[in-house]
């Protein structure tokens, strides 16, 4: 297989003989079962199989998927720029991102009792130019009694962190899992406007998208950006 690109925690390979087969491999040989199942169960690819590349029964560190194309979010944006002369994502693409990442979160919460605490665009993969998945074992944490438990230091220069996570001063960090909804909102606004949105300017975020005020997307984002995490929710009406 050829190594075609990498993201922060994974290397991506493409089969030399059959270009529709891709292999996603953990750089740290971590057990990624929960993460991989969140991809498989949501039918992101035509078919997918979790394997162990190191013959270590305790480490399911690779995923083989069959699909037409697989690329990084950055590659996808560059192709969009060539095609439409803008890095701003279309309304349809935005809705696809919301749908796919929301379904991935739902699976993790309901079946694995886990959740991401941030959505970094560098970890987003695009399948067949219309399906989006989040690929990070590092950002995936256990959930208990509606709280995320984070036992390792987090990078505060991540612009896609919620305000409450950026203000956290010590570990462990125990925080409502809906902190991820704020991060999803930041990813969506950033994709919509093609600019990095600083969560510290909370009061001004909605001002930046006044052009879509009154739309379903506007109200969806408004619900993501509530100040108190427990009041946030993902619903597109």
C-alpha cells in the first residue's frame, strides 16, 4: 500500500492494486475500536473492517475501508477552491458535516459512553466528497453521568475548544459532554466563513453570521453556542 497522506494521529494508505481500498493506521498503535466502530456503524464507507496490524490481540489499531475517495479536510477545501473559486463551504456541505459528525457523536455517546472534547479540522476526513468523519483517539474521552473526564493536559491554542475548556486550569478536567457542541459550532462557522473563529469572542460569533439570520442553520448554531454547556443541544429544525 502507498502512504497517500497523514493526519495528526493516523497514516492513510491506498491499495496499489485496488484504489478503492484504504487503510487507516494509528501512528501510536493505540486500540481504536470505539473510534473505528463510530465510523463503521454510521455507514460512512461502503464496507469497513477493523484489523490489528501488529498481531497484538489487545490492539485494534487499523481500519480498512472500501470507498471511491478518501482525503483530508484540507485537500477537500483546496479542491473546492479550484472548482468554485472560494474556500467557503456551501450550504449543502455544511449540512453534510453537521449530519455526519452529529451521527458519529450519537453513536459514541449511546454505545461507547465516550465523546470527543474538540473538533480540530486537521482530524476531519472526507469520504466520497460528501461524507465527513472525525479521526482522533486522543480527543476521545470517557463519559459518565453526562460528564467528560480529561486526565491529560490539553492544548489551549486550539481555536476549536469551547470557552470553558480554554479556561480550565488543572487536570483532571470534569466537564459536561456538551462542550463538544460548542466546538462543532466553531468548526461550522469557520467552514462557512473560511476564517478561524476565536471562542473567546463568544458574544461576537453570532454577529459574524448575521447574513444567515432566520435560517435553520442560524438557530442550530445559536443552540450550539449557549453559554451554559448543559443547555446546548444538537437539533436542526
